[in-house]
C-alpha cells in the first residue's frame, strides 16, 4: 500500500488487497473521495455478492447488505468514504447476522452491530477511520470465520465446476440446508449467487466486447440462453441494457481512476 498511500486521499475511487491474513474473508479495502469543489455525486453500486463495512465522513458507519439490483449512493461534495468488503460467505459469519435480513439494505451500525458504533464516529479523521475499519474487520473475521461449505460452493460456481441444480449433491448436503446456509452467510441462495457471479464476469469484459461489436459473442460465452436473456439480466442487475451499460463503464479519458 506504500505507493498507494501518497495518493490515497485524492479525488476518485481506489481499492487494494487487505493484509494477507485477511484475504480469505476480505476481498479488498477501499476508499472513495468526492471532490470538495463539485456538487453531489450519485455513484451506482452493482451487485457483487459481498457486504461492506463502511465509514462515511459526516455520517458514521453502516453495513451495505448484499444487493440484487443497482443501488445508487448519493454522496455530498467533499465526502470521504472508507470500507472493507467481505467475500461471499464471509460476511454473515463475521457479523453474526442473518444476511438475508440485510438484502438490498444499508443499515446503520447502531441498528445491527451497536457495540462497534463508538469506534467509528462521523468526525474521525479519514486515515484513522480507515485504520479502524480494517482493525474491526480483522476482529470480526477472527471471531467468525467464513462458512466453509458456502465458500466451497461459491468457488465451484465461479469456476463453472458445478451448477445450481447439482450443487447440493456435489457438496453432500440437502437443498434445504444449502439454501439456509447461503441465506445466512451470503444473503441469498445459490441461484441468485450464480446470477451475480456471472454478471460480475460479464461486467469486467463488457466495454471491450462492445468496442469490438462482440456483445452477442459475450452473451453466448457467458452462458446466456440468447440475446434477450442477456439484455434482461443486465437490465435487472445493473439498471441498463448491455450497450448502454458498456458506455457507462468505459473510463473517461480525463479520469481513469474512478
């Protein structure tokens, strides 16, 4: 993080790997800095099967639950946000919460983890807040390690080594138990997780595919039944059809950090 530290608090969004001992539970640490001389920004957050512990200047701390649809975040000028992102299957055990109750929600820490609120008041210096978010996340995952069955199922889905219909037999558990453990640890069942994981794979390739005129090929490669299915899924999960989403995701030539 040493090279990053010199520009950490510049305007924009940036993320980096957490300490090695936390990487089985945390996918990244991140900050977002809104320019003080601009107006309010609306940042679109897309589903990723994760939850985040977030501190926001002037607001305090909250949990961002697992999303099943786009979630616009309204951030006033000058806002600084710092967060830790928990991997699918790690957030529920770490927080001790049933994550299906947090689905598509943003919940103040006072309402879900009140013992942690005093550590993250709204007026903390941003660098201190980032350190505290990191320390609290480490404490949470130490006390509540990820559900190994959910992690195994997530890896199998991500690698295309199982399907939603085969997962319970591949993991030697009943469908009911599988759904219960995914609801608790991820926030939704394997079918929704599979949709989100595929969405994230497509999202990473979308601008380049659109530039090549290859959206139909990307849809086929990603396993969508047809172009209509591709369009429905992108619109449901991102709020935009594929071509419009690709234009939105394409980096601005003036700012490639955001």
